[in-house]
């Protein structure tokens, strides 16, 4: 028989039973990740408002209108993804209760509040969604927690706040043995706008340095594309991606940041060849959904065009991405050899019964 591999090989990577099962659930069979995001509440609400204005309705969208959009997108896109990311307020219970998410698709749930406060420099200060928690995400049966924490190393007050926020969620996920996907994004501050030269010029550095500082505090790291087409050459962007891959301590996936789909597809093609393990894209797949007038037109766009976009990215990911386990110099043959010593359930969550004492003694009256 082939030599066995101790489960401590996985435990040393932080892959406890709950985290490992979550990672299996959100991955493709070959260990890559094709994930779709529909958790963007603020941007989705603004898109609906714009569509209503075109109809002469100057109002906020209702809860029901937002829910129906979430359900429609989840139902159209999740069958073609390894996992889908949803929010707590509108998305998760509605999407599950309506059977919009098929059982073979993994489920990630956002923990942070949409929007949130800012400091005097206009820098974000992350917070948990009111009434929500890592514990509740675990209790509803989700496979992973997603945390967005905007991060700029040069904005000192916000950076320290966000670091502490990340630490809290990281420890909560360990406590409840659930996978954590961490997303960090750069932002303008101190009077800057998104297209300010200073913000554009530091983008690649911020993406890379954020991964260097923070990627160790999660199980999957979600990164921005480190630069811009047209501003840097393709050669420079590839170099940036390789540096991002070098400093990242966990398997990483590429977000879409709302760019148009053709640009995202090119970003994905480049990133997968530079070490990324997959994607977690959102608006690039579906942002035009709200430009259509009728439910029938939106349904047609979601089930045909949006679904096809996911399929195209899925093909690239499964062909070119680095499986999450390859990040740790493991392969499927290695994983098939992993074994756990008797009495592990006593040691799980620190019961202490069998720690350092060899296998637990069997109860002669128990039935095993």
C-alpha cells in the first residue's frame, strides 16, 4: 500500500475539517475556483435606481425588487459556477429558500456591512453587517465567509482599523471552523478621486503590498488586477501578476471590479497563467442586466449572455489556473493518501481528552 500522509500536513496549512470541506465545496473537481458574486448591494441598488429613472420613476428600489434581481441572477449563474457569493440582507435566505442555488454549487456569504463609515480622510472603516456574524453564516450551512476590507497601507489610521477588523473575522472563522475568503481593494483618500493620477499610479503597488501584509489571514485571497490596460504594458502587467503571486501566502483568485467583460476576460487569461487559482467575479458578468426594461428581457439576458460569460471564464480557469492544493506543493494523489489518527474527534476543538496521550481509550460499552 502507498505510504500514508498525516493529516497534520493539512492542519499545518490551517485546513481543519470545516475549512477543508468548505474548500472542497467551492472548488471545481480539479481544485480550481470559478466563483460568481451577487453580493454587491450598494452598486446593485444604484443600478436599479438608474433603470427606474429611465422609466420616469425617481425612487429607491423596494426590498422585493432587489430580492427578485438577486434570485434571478443566482438562478441563472450558479449552475455554471463552482460557488456563488451572496449577501445576508437580501440574498442568502431568499436564494436558498427559492432553490435558486443548486446543491452542487458552493455557497459563500458576505459578513461585512455594505458601505460603512469613513474617517476624516475619506478612508473606509469596515464593520460587520448589523444583526449578522460569522457564527450565523456557519449555522445556516454556508461553505465560506467572505470579508471585504478596503486597504491602503499609506492611510495609516484606516490601515490599522482594517487590520484589526480582519484579525477579528479571521479568529472568528477559526473558532467556528469555516473557510474565510478575504478581499482587499485600494481606494482614493485625502481628496483624491478614483481617476486621480496619484491613485492610479500606486494601484499596482497597493495590490501587491496588501497581499504581502494580509494574505496570511485567510484561506483564499481575492485580489484586484495589479494595474491597468493602456497605462502599463502587458509585459509590466504580467510582471506585476507574478509578483502578486510570489508574495501571496494563500491561493488567490481575481475579482472583476466592475470592468467590462472583454477586459475582465483578458485579465483572467493573464492572471491564470501567473499563478491564480481562479476567479470571484461579479459585475463583469451581469452589470447590464438592469438596463433591460422587462422581466422577460432581463431573464433572457441573464440566462443566455451572463451564463455564457461565466462559461467562458470557467473554461479558462479549469484549463490554466493553479489548483489550490498545488499552491502548497500537493496533488490529488497526495491528498488521497491523507489519513487521520484514531481519537481525532476528542482533539477536535480542544476537548483535550486525547491531546498528547495517544489514541483515546475505547468505551467497552459503546457501539462503534
